[in-house]
C-alpha cells in the first residue's frame, strides 16, 4: 500500500530527483488537509453501522433483491451484503486517510468482480448501495471531507463495473 507521501517520493526517486514544485504542492495540500482527514475518519468510525444501515435503506431495502430469489434474500446473504458494505466503508476511510487508492486495489478490488460474478451478486445494485453510502457519509462529515471520501467510493464503484 502507498500513501500520498510515499507515492510522491517514489516517483521522484525513480527519476533520481529532489521533489519538484508539483510534487511539493501535492504534499502541501495533503498536509493542509491532515486534520480534516483525521476528523472525518473519527466521525465515520463512530457512525459506521448507521451509515451502512441508512445506505441500505436508501438503496436496497424493499427492492426485489431482498425478496425470495433476490441475492440478499436469506439472513446469511443479507449479512454478507452488509459486511461487504462495511468493508467498502472501512477501506475507503483508510484510503482517504492515506490520500491514495492503492490499498483498494490490493485489498478490496483484487478478484472481487470475478467473485461477484461467480456468486451472482449483482454489481449494479452494489454500486447503487456504495453511491448511497457516499451521500450518507458526505451529509455526516461535511462537503470537503465528503468529496474526498467520494473519490474512493467512486474508485470502488468503477473498479467493480
Ligand atoms: C475486504 C475485502 C473483501 C471483500 C470486498 C469481500 C467480498 C465478498 N462478498 C462475498 C459474498 C457476498 N456478497 C454479497 C453482497 C450483496 N448481494 C446483494 O444483492 C447486494 C447488492 C450486495 C451488498 C451490497 C452477498 C449476498 C454475498 C453472498 C453470496 C452467496 O454466498 O450466495 C464473498 C464470497 C465469500 C463470502 O460469502 O464471504 C466475498 C469474497 N470479501 C473480502 O474479504
């Protein structure tokens, strides 16, 4: 996994250079948003269960997915879905803290689409639920941190699609 700092340093290092202005600007804006990121992560972790619950209510509940024949039908599958959404929220929060999406490639998206396809988990409905989490999270942490979290929710959504 990388973060905003290692990513900037690695790309300067491969060129054998000190950080140039663009690289330093990236670091400056990362450091300037440090407190915002930590505050957002604190709020999200304190409210994770209700973020997931509200997102499910907004996107999946009372749809065909939760009825017999739907992929969330049966308690086991319902619980697997909630657990997946909690993974997406937790890993998006890690990525937001790091300011880098690489952890999502390595620990979340790797092989996920294939797993979903082989189990018949509907990708479109999953993406809708992730987008609902994006809205619920933004309303909780405010527009600036919400926008930053949105980057990683969108990253997972497009990685799945
Ligand atoms: C941390 C990285 C990580 C991820 C991301 C992950 C996802 C993941 N979700 C799974 C299943 C599942 N995922 C869902 C999810 C859903 N079904 C729906 O209709 C909804 C739209 C959606 C929720 C939004 C369901 C229902 C299953 C169980 C499918 C089955 O066994 O039939 C499985 C198969 C194994 C299992 O059931 O545990 C994996 C590996 N596991 C991991 O370790």
